[in-house]
């Protein structure tokens, strides 16, 4: 059995350890917390620098957009909406020559049933894939990176739907 003095010392020692643990957790969270970027503060250079650190190659960049490529050679444009409401992710993929419009329309109907991206047949015999990453109330660079990876996954799902091999890739 512990006497009162030993009990108080043990209790005080335990409280000190718990408090120290909680402070360590608090400061670790403070250091690793993701920063919310407000649309008014968004700069293409910030996006480009972050994406470089995540392994993307920057192919083109100006004040309103950046074109990236991932390690699998997938290209993607990120265009900042002039009203700073969203970042448009997009890419155009060519179709093979002499593909019947009805076949393209049928494929696009399947692609547009996917929940994230939309696809549109263009006059230059290509398909335009697009997703709008809304940032009206702010976002983190990490959520943008997740959206980019999801875009590439859905684009891959779109290719898988192309059983007749209409895409020219």
C-alpha cells in the first residue's frame, strides 16, 4: 500500500506525464497541420512549386494556368478560373481517324456516367476531359493533389470503357 505522500507523488508524476504527452501532440499537430489557401491568395507559382515537390514535372506555366505531367507521362492542365471560384483540370485526347460519331457519343455517355469527370467531343476529333475543383471557401494543397490523382484514375477508367479502341493513345 502507498502512503499519502507516495500516492500524491505518483498522481502528480502521472499528471505531468499526461500533460507533457498532450503538449507534444498539440505541437506535432500544429507543425503538420495543412494550410488553407483562400482563393484571393492563390498563385500559380504556389501550385507549381507544391506539385514539383510531389513528383510532377511542370511543362508550362503562366499567371493563370500550369501544365503538369506525372511519372506515368499523363498530362494535365490546371486553369484558375478568372473569378477564383474553381481550378479547372482538363486534357484533350485525340480519337482515331474516321471514327463514327455514334460510337463516340455512346462512349461519352458511359464516361459521363462516371461521377468526377465530364467528357465532350470536340470538332478537332478529340475528347475534352474536364473536372472543376471548387475552391470558393478555400482549400489545401493536399486536397488539390488528391483531386489530381482522382482525375487521373477516372481518366484511366474512361480508357477502360473504350472497348472499341476509339482513343488514339
